[in-house]
C-alpha cells in the first residue's frame, strides 16, 4: 500500500513537471509569448514614432508655404515661372580634386 502511494505521488510529480515544461501553458510557451510581446511592443513604439513624424509633416504642409513649395519642387518636379532649370548628368560630375591639373 505504501509503495502504491509512493508510486502515485512520483508519477503525479513527473506528470506535473512534464506538463509545466511542455504543455500548452508551459514555461517554454510562456517564454515565447513574452518574447513575441516584447517584439510587438518595439514595433508599436516604432510605429508611434513614425506616426508622430507624419503628423508633424502634415501639420507643416498645411500651415507652412515653404514646406508646400519644397514638396512641389522635390517630389513633383515643379518650377516657378521664369526659372531656368539646369540638369546635370550625375555620371559626368567629378570631384574637383580628381580633375587633372592644367599644364
């Protein structure tokens, strides 16, 4: 009788240990979930930061004519009336220090 109770206690302990380490609510699963939560928290913080920058950019575009002009020039390629646009081929532009010296 004592042996049977000891065996039941031992098997129960093994079962509890096994389920706490490998079951659906195991320590390993808890660790993986914690890592995923931390990753989502980092991603959320980055998105909040990006949203803040975009809100500031929208606010500036609504209220600052300089920003509107800058966007029109850089992103839309617009120019003012009577402006002359010079286009340079980036492949042909050289550093002044690399040019041969005059003889």
